[in-house]
């Protein structure tokens, strides 16, 4: 009989406050957004000064809406369209679960585009800030997936395989932890290291490309160990929906990296708030 690690059966609900239940999954979103916000503020304090503190504070509301609306819409369209076409009101039942990272990414990108246009901020430098912060939310989100016992891996006999409550009696890969490590921890430090290189920061768009390609490669690789959603199953050639959605990210990321590396670096201008402080006083 092979040794199997017992799944730490943690209650998905962190605490009950009367009729209100605070879930680990909700807490992961909150912590990820708040930590990403603080990280963006720290990055923006260094050249090329993509945004002011006030602008980043305002963007967090836009980003939160982009994540929730985009993530839910992506799940409906990519993973369970037939069901929601028959039960359209259930699209609003977000507490039942069902979010797509790829949809959430599109939602945040669209929210970012509308935000920078409304604030007259340079798009690519600002998007680089968001890209560097995104793995923080991914890290906590995948940990929450693990606590919930969802998005588990395929059947395996590796020594660290676990029997998940929703996954039947056979041990499986803890693929949520693989994703947390690669999409969250590793990708965060790769982007953090590159951000510290002035030549990279002076080429806005490169870090966004690194995030897209890095996430796409990590997700496509881990899909080899992750059990596909039951309503989708395997696609042609034994591929999965996650791999098909990640392929354009890899291609697009590489294109952005090559394109922006070939462009001339931007000058390191003064901070926007310093420009305001140094502006001439009095009327013209």
C-alpha cells in the first residue's frame, strides 16, 4: 500500500459572524488586492514614475471590478456556457464559485485601459506596474483553491499526492500548490528582479510581456498535472481549455518583449508630483 498525504481538511469558511460567512476564498481576493496595491505604490516611487499614489489608489477600485466582472464572464464563456445559457440568473450567483483567471486578466486590462485614458496616464508604464503586482493575487488565490479542495490535479502516485474530498478515493497531484508556486511565487520574483534593472524599466511594455509569457508557460505546463473541469474535459490532442487560453498569452507576451526591446528607451523624467511642485507660480 503506497503512502498518501492526508488532505488538510480546512473549513472553507474562516469565521461565521451571524448570517455572514467570511470565506478563505474571499479573504484571498482581499489580501491579494491590498498587497498588490501596496506593491504598486512602492514600485511607482521609482523611475519611470508611471503613476502617483493617488492615481494608484483610484485604480484599485477599477481593478477590483475588472477582476470580478471579467473573471465571472470568462468562466461563463470559456468553461460553462451551455449551463448558464439555460440558467442565466445563476451568472449572478458568484458565491457558488466559478471564476476564470484569463477572463479576470482581460477585465483588468480593459479597466486599466479605460482608467489611464480617463486620467491621461501613459498606458504601458502603468500596465507594467499592474503586471508586476498580479502574481501576488495569483499566489493567494491558488492557496484558497487548495483550501477549498477545488481545481485539484490528476490521479498520481507521487509521494506528495493527496486524496481530495471532491476528487474521489484516488490520490491526486496538489496542482493548486504547483500553480501557487509557479504563477505566484516564481513569476513574482522574476518580475521583481527585472523591475530592478533600469534598462528594463526604461522600456515600458517589456514587463507586461514577461508576465503574459511567464504566466502562459507556467499555466500550460501545470495543466499537464491538473484535472480538467468535468464539464469541459480534454480537448483535441489531450489538451485542455487552460492550455488553449494560455497559448495566445505566450505568443502575445513574446511579441511585446521583442517589440519593446527594439524600441528606444524612454528618458527618466521627474515624478509627476514633483512636476507639480516645481511648476511656475502665478498667472501668465
